C-alpha cells in the first residue's frame, strides 16, 4: 500500500520537457495578466522628483549645492506611477524663488499647490520631504591680488631662482556669493610644486580657492615666470655694530662671517657690495650671557643668506 502511494506521488512530478514548457508558459501568462491588470488600477506611492530652481542668476548665487530632488506622496494610474518610479518621462519640478535673500528654507506644505499644478494626472497627497534648504546669497565681485608660494619648488644641483617671480596677470576677479567672497584673504596664493628645475620657468598655474565650484574666476589661471640659473655660495666678513650700547655690556667680536647663495652671474658685483650687521641686545639682562644672531642690513633681494655666525654678548 505504501509503495503504491509513493509511485502515484512520483508520477505526479514526472513531466516531460513539453509539459514543463507548458507549465512555464501558463505561469508567465498569468503573471503578465496580473501585472497589466494591476497597472490599470489607481495606486499610492512615494516618488522622488528632480528639482529645477528659477531665480535671478545675475543678482544671486548658491553658496552650497541646491537640493537635487524632492520626495512626494502621489496617487494615480499605475502606468503613470510605474514610469515615474523608474525614472521614465520624469520632468523636473520647478521651484520659483522670488526673494532668495529671505527664502532660506521652504516648508514642504507650502510647496504642495506648486507641485500639484505640475504633475498632470497625478494627485499630490503630501510632500514627504520636510523642507528645502535654499542656500542662495547676493552675488558680488571683488579683485584679489595674486601671490606665489615657491617653497615647494626644488632645483637641480647648483641651480636656483635668479630673478623675482612675475605673475601675469597680477590679480584675479572672483564673482560669487557674498559671504564666501568676503571670507577670502586679500591675496590668493598660487602653489608652485614643480621639481628639479634647471631652466627658466614659465607656466600657467590654476587659481585654486575654497568652494571654487560656487565662484567664477576671471581668469582661472595665471602665468608665473622667473629666471633659473647656476648658483654659487660665497663667504663674506661683515662688520657688526650695536646701537645705543648700554653700560656694562661687551661682545667678543665685532666682525662675523656669513655664507650666501647667489647667481653666478652676480658674484663679482656682490663681492664688491659692502654689508653691515646690527646686534640687538635689549633682551640681555644684567648678569646674563647670550649668543645672538646679527641682522644684516639691506641685503639685496636676489641674495639668500645660508649661514651666519652668532655673537657672544655679556652684561655685568
């Protein structure tokens, strides 16, 4: 008896390939009919819609990214909901910002009627997004001086910069939201990062600023130029003097040696250039002995001080 029941059970599932195809076709057909029938009915769901903002672009600018989309709870025909849910034929909803300086946040309830008129056959039940942040500010323009930071530049051995840095143009006009523009420093620094330079430098460097995606730069790049040449080191003895030397003070030597780096082409001129140095001992108190570094007066800007002797100062 048990064996017969088992055979009956097995026979129920012993379909050949043709039977399985028929079952699959029936199941698919039933699913399609159910799906189409469901789409012909009305449904309610949440759908995310893209946003488009209209405002006076000549007078205002965003200080942060504007909202990209908003979620609405809508009701309508299944076909319409299906197309919009999967991003088919979804038009952006327009938000008109009449007073950008005042409308920092727009509550969702205030946008209900605005969106309802843009959705055609769909009914807007409520705005699922609580509010929209509208980071628009008054647009202003300001000119900023350009400077260059050459501290990260490196040169090949025995090469160096032998002229001042020239920037063309020497300023940039920035246009954007007022608070961002006013928060910037008076000078915009161009960063130079080139390595192992051994010839004259002339390159376009981008004007990089914080929040640059919200600011228009004119121009966006500037040309940085300076000469590069052979460098040498030169030692010179320099006379040291103390202005208004107090009573009871003494220092062990009145001349010190300093090492300079300069362009080889300027070596003869610098060799005959007189230099002087001063010593400030106002911080040396009575009974103290200190080693102080002299200050070289009027060092030509094309000369770099590499090393300088210190002077021992003692006050009784």
